[in-house]
C-alpha cells in the first residue's frame, strides 16, 4: 500500500498535470504550437546543478513546463501552477512557487520577456480559473518560507544571500506536502485572466480570442 507521503506527492503531481492539460489547449487555440520543456536531463548533471545557485544552474534546474511557438510571431516559455480552490472559503487562491524557481524564471527574462507563469485554480464545481503574468512581474517576495528539513541552516543562509530584502520564516517540514525547499506565494493580484494576457501581452489586442477565464 502506498504511504501517505507518496499518495500526497502523487496528488500534487496530478494537480500539476491537470493544470498543464488546461493551459496547453488555451495556448494552442491562440495559434501556438506547444510542447513539454521542463523534462529532466542527465542524472549526473542534474545532481550537480542541485547544489549550485549560479544563474545558469538555476535556469537549467528550473526550466518552465511548456515551450510555445507561434510562427513568425514569437516563442515563449510557460511555467504552470495548479491548485484546488474553494471560493466559498477563500477570497483568492494562493499559488506556491519555489524561491529558486522564481529566481530562475527571472533569469530567463533577464534579456527580455520570454517566460510567463500560468496559474490554474480548480473550483469545486469542475470549472477552472486561469490567470497569468510575466515571470518578472512577480516582485521580490516579502516572505520566504524555509522548511526545517536536514539542510535547514544551509537553505536559510542561501535565501539570505539570494533575497536579502525578504523576511525569512521557519516552517515545519512536511514531506507529504512537498520537496522541502524554500518557497513563497504568488499574489493573485499580480495575475490577469489568461485570455487578456494572451491578447494584450503575447499577440496584441486585435488578436484577442474572447474566451472566458472560467469555463467548464
């Protein structure tokens, strides 16, 4: 029988897969050819970049989920986040992003905007709320949460160096909730509905598709 940790981890991966399956057809409906981008590479190299926080290592370690190309228009990368959300209990969903992943996304956009973030909230009635923004539009987090796992001291020091203006907060390490690396929240107010984002930011207002941000 699978452990609770494994089941919870599989559940998180399941939500992520569901979110990608929502975002991909939206991008394709706007004329983009879409493929997976965030696959792991050679194990040996993967282990090496796990221990390094330089710019290139972060970009290799945290590659956005999807690559989207519209011929003679533009190419971009899309990081996808998913979360189950009950609007009867909360005003807005809070999407978790690993602190290093956010830093890596900023690096992808250092020379110009090529990386976006799409967030899918799954509502109890089966609908989805899909919003997006450019990765560099997510400002420096006010708070970085650092789980108390075996390498807590090293992680704390790394976050102090990487985000010197952020408040660091010690939190319990829950293996059933995630990898245990430092993380922060993406404020919902920084996101806009994905169709507006595609129409205005990616293709220009004249290309807007008129889809609903919440659909069944």
